[in-house]
C-alpha cells in the first residue's frame, strides 16, 4: 500500500512538473489510441467471421457425414445396380433410407451376383446411421448435390445462362428460413427454385421462368434433358464462392439427375451425405467425437466420415486465411503496444530525475531498493491500466455508433467504404471479449515492463551523494 500511495502521488499532475504531466498525458493518449484500434478492429473482424460462419453452417450445417470409399465398395451400395427392384440404378442416401428392403436383390428375377461383389453387410448402413443420430437428439437430414445448366428468361429476349450446383432443399434445417431474403409460393407444373441473391442483383425477379438442363446417359449416347423451372425466391449464400452458383431445388430433382448421371464436385465436396445441425459452433469438435463414437459402437463407423465446418473443402482455405489475418494483426498490435508503452520509459526517467531528493529521503528513512523500484514500476502499470480503460471505453462507444462512422467514411470517399458482398449491409458492432481480454492483460504487463528500467535506475540512487549535492 505504501508503494501504491506514493505512485499515485507522483502521477497526479502538478504546476511545478508541467513537462512531466504533459509527457504523461501524451503517453496515456497514445496507448489509449492503440487499445481503441485493437479492440475495434478485432471486434469487427470477429463479428464478420461469426456472421459468415453462421450463414455457412445454416446452409451446409456445422457437421457433415459423408460415405467413405468402403461404403461405395460395399454390397449394400452396389447391389442396387444389379436389382430389378432398384431399377438397376445406384441409390442415394435418402432413397436408401426410404427403401422398404435393405437388400433389393431377388435370385428369382435378377442375374447371378458376380463373385467380385463383397458379402452382404449385417446392418442397413443408412437406416442404422439415422437411428444413431436420432438417439443423439440432433436435427439432421440427408442432402444431395447435382449439377445442371440454368437458363432464365429475363425478358426482352435476354437469357441468363450459368452452370450451377443443385442442392436439395433442407426441410429439416431449423435455421434455413433465416437465409431466405424473399420468397413466394409458385403454382403450376414448373419446379420452384431458390436462387442466390446475386441473381436478384442481376435483374432476375420472382416468377421468372427458365429451364434446368442435364445430360442423361443412354446405351448409345447422352441426351440433353430439360426441366422447366420458375424462380420462387432468393437466399443469402454468404461469402462462400460456391454459394453464388448453388441453387436450392426439391430433392426429387437432384435424385432424378443422380439417377441419370453421376455428379462430381471439382473441389472434392461429397455430393451425397448427411447434414447435422446444432447451435453452439464451439462444440463442433465434441459433437463430432460423439457421433463417431456412436457410429463405431453401432459397427458402421468405417462406412462414414464425419467432418466439421472447419474441414469443408470449399471453406477450409478461407477459414485458414481468417485465422492467419487475426494472428498477424495480433502480432502487429502487440508490437505497436510495445512501442507505445515505451513512452512510459521517457516519462518515468524524467520523473526519477525530478524526484531524486524524495527518493534519497525515502531511502534514508529505511525504504528498501525493492520498495523504491516497486513505486516506479507501479507508476508504469497504473498508466497502462488507465490507458486500457480509456481505450476500451472509446472502443465500446465507437462500436455502438459504427454504422454512423461507416456512413461518414462512405460520404467522404464518395462510395461505399465496405463492400456489402463481403461485409454485409452493416458492420458487426458486438464487442469481442477475446480482444478486450487481450488488451486488459497485455497493456498493464507491457507498461509494467516498460517501467522496470526507470525503476531499477531509481533503486540505485545513493542518498548520500544526492543529499550532499542538494
């Protein structure tokens, strides 16, 4: 308490030490500015990443379960191509789940099973997986990805044409409605489809008609098949590049295309699998472990691969870039904080020179070297703590008025300061607790470290020489 009371006394500005007070004020302002910048920037970038992840995991789910190579080589999967009951076509996961029989093969009707085919599995691989997921109490649904050429008549003879992914509509997704920007029920024989919002920005309207074309393989050649479609609404795909080419269609369409031709994703994304949804993204790893354990205990673990959103092929690189950018900025912020806190060294050196007589008197009265050093070390830590509180307060005020600040920047530049395609219509204004914790810990520690050099100098002052000179 003695060291703290003396440190507080030294930090209070006085008329006789105007230069010291001015340097002290400048040091506090510089550190506060750095703290403000770090908290605001990290809060905004963390909010952007959270919004992007929310859209990603709403559309594609936090966890994806996909068939392994052993699934596709299994009797369970391959037998459909040899069974008349399956129309000699390989079935999707959803079709397997709806099938009445796990084994459609009939020795009386179908040709003899080739010896290269594996032995039948004891369990229904899909229905068993669905049963285990139900036991965990998590919302889930199988999905299918197809491909086709989308053509939409925009009016005046103009046609919008683009190769697109087709994703089956996720009826069991508890959050999918939050992505839909605008929709309207469609009547008639045309298939209703949901388009990414960039189509709306291109002039496409709800109710516009068009076609989906895909190649159907026959014995001799491939033929183009066309499905009449009608735009029923638009959704926000987020920042994922593949999202701007992903059309939401009824599952009957993806199954029809799957039965005609196999779709392969260029980035390696499984075209058939199971989506599993839950709210707390931070628990993705633990949920993955639970699912893997459940599948292994059921004896079907080798047939399924469980991935979290951090492992998705189309988002992995972008997430790594987010992490690298955050780490780089934290490093830069730490360097700037170190430089800013070095101002404290100048202040405390002046303070030590100004208080030599008082330091000598304190030592003559019995104050130890460590006690004198603690006084000036405490001065540095208190300045860092004050700067941290001021900077954090201004950061909170800035975040609350971030939209007004963005509008001002946009007006000055003459165009939007932040592209809505990447940052959304408004910037996130939620305070990042990680950023706040970083500055609350780093700033006082760095300030204390900066005060050690003057503190050591003060502790080495010899009372006899100082008092003799006075």
